[in-house]
């Protein structure tokens, strides 16, 4: 039995991860610690698990691993505390808000001999894995270009506070697709250009973002990473899509395309309900399997660092109005 605790429920994804832990065989939700005591106690009571008064109390308990779902800027502190306690870590994306913090997290986990997985569920999507196999097998020849989207609704709350989130839509959405592209192309981003705007929600954080990424072997990709979906009228939270153009053929992926349209008086509008694979569940199951089998995690802390590097380069490019070169790193793209 792999016993997993949750460090903060500030990010709403934590609720999905907790449900996965409680429903997957061989896993147990050991408890919750949250600096928001009312929130932590509420969800602990709903799930019938202990609430710990302080993160150190949770780390001192009988837990094998933790899931960190705090505000982005707090990931480093919680990860370093968990690593020092010898706990494996699944950390919500983005891994951190600065490269220095992300590097510190990766280094601390390596020194402590604990696993660090970045919470990117999209690589576990069956359609994406099929696309990976097709591209690797040469089914569409050389990939020349990719058009990607990760458009969603404005999340509000601390997500729109750059001091806590590290940015806005760029930080929230770029990292997912940057990671997918690294995997699909088996290549690294060489330079990034971006245009951003605050014109949709008019808040402190950017809500509209268009990126162009050039890869080392010549492929280029574009990404719409905007919070551009109306909160009250749009039938779902957003999308993740890839249009892949090859020298011998094309691929089209809609990672959340398996949906049914639900109408209900309590909703007040049509709602698209996902009926595809439970990606959060697949991700949590893979994390637990890596612990049991003592093997590397599928989505590493280094992967999270690389994706963060793309997002931060996009911010710099938007500020400067010109493409930004990414640093050369020795580790290869993920497979």
C-alpha cells in the first residue's frame, strides 16, 4: 500500500488527485495539511481522512509520498521540506515560478533519493501516446510544424496574482504543451517568441498569449495559451489540441475531445462532460507504480524545469519584443 498525503488544496486539481488516490487499488489517502485550516478540515471531513495541523506533522506521519497543490510560488518550500523528510513528491505544475527554485527542487530530491514527478497528465492521454508512436515510427515523415492550443477559462483567485502564480495564462498553460511538444518531437526548444495581452479580463496577469517556438532540429510550433473561454457561457473549461504537419502526412489530436453535451436546469446552459480517459487517475497511478517498482517517474522534475524555461522565455520575449534563446542543457528530451 502506497500512503499519500496532500500538502495544500489551494490548486483545485488537488481534489481530482485525492479522488484518484482514494479510488485506485493499492493507494491510500493518508491525510491533508493545508495552511488554510477551514479548507483543509472541510475536505478532510468529506474524504474521511485526518487533517494535520501543519505540514511538518503530515511529513512526520506514516506517509510514503505527498502531492503538492499549493500556490505556485510555494512549491519550492514544500518540496524541499518533503524531500528532507524522505517523501516522494508529485508536484502541481508549473514546477516553480523561477528556474532557481525549480533547480533547487530537482537537486534536493536527487540528493535525498526521492522521486519528483511534475503533474502533467496530458502525456498519459491514449491519443497522445498513439501520436508519439506514429511520429517515432515515421508515419508522417519529418515533422515540419505544429499548431497547438491550450485555451481555457479565466480561473481568477490566486491564479491571477503574479506574486503567487508567477504570471498568468502563459505560466498556467504554456508548460503543458511545451512538455507535449518535447515528447512528440524528441527535441528541445531553441528559441521562443510571444505576444501577450491583459485585454480580456483586464487584471494584473496576462490573459491572452500567442507563442512561437523553434526547435533545435528545425521544427517550429505555435501555441494559443489564452484564458479566452467565457466562464458563464462556454460549455467546458477549455482544450488541449495539436495539429501536426509532417513531410508525408498530418496528425490531428484533441486530447479532451471525448465529451457528451449535458443539459440541466441546475446548470443553466449546455455543459460538455468529459467521458474520455481519466488522465489525473492515470498520472497518479503511474506515480505510485514508480514508487512501488523503484523506477524513474514518467514525467520528471527535469521535465517540469524544461517546460518552465519555455514559459519564462515567453515572458522575456514579450517584454523585449524579440525572440529569446533558451539555454543549452545536457539532458535529452523525454520519451
